[in-house]
């Protein structure tokens, strides 16, 4: 059962449990950890502008005065899971998040799916085995 909207951070654990129950884990633990960290970082960079330089292939020209849509102080990821996306070389990181936009409107339960493709069967020289795909 999901918490009522407006519950705040208190309800985040229930959202996480609901995601995990609805969509059982199907990735190796190491891949899942890496994808969750990358997905969280990408969403934070997209929403708040913080960390866009780490992802130049996703945010080309990110230093050119693009104002972030959300405040870093009022942004949080409520829950996240990483799962296969139809094929062994594709994954999706499903994120539920909350944020306050530039106009001051706070909304919880926002949903973002970020897709990744495996670059090689194993990581080469410490590089990522997964690369983010453009958002459509």
C-alpha cells in the first residue's frame, strides 16, 4: 500500500517496498548498485543542474547558462529500482522523486525512467559497463 501524497520522506520506504514487490530484482547485484547510483546522479543532474559535467554525452554544452528546473535543497529521490528492459543488454532505472520547482510548487511522486545499454559483457579498465541512452 502506498502512502498518501504529501506524507513527505516518511512515506519513501513504503514507495521503495512497493516498487521492489511489483518488479522483482533481475540483475546481478553489482550491476544493480552501479545503475542505481548512475540513475540517481543523472536525475539529480537533470533536475538541479548539479553534476551535469560528469555526463557530457547526456548534457552537451551544459555550462551555457541553462537554469536548473529544481532547487537542490528541495529535491529528493523517494525510491529507485534498476531492472532489465526486455533484453539482457538493456536496463531501466525507475525513479520516484520529489522536488520544488522554480515557481515554488512542491510535488511528490514524480516518475522518471532512465534507460541504459550494456557496452560490453564486462567492464574494461574500470569504465562503466552501462551507458545512458538519450531520453525520448
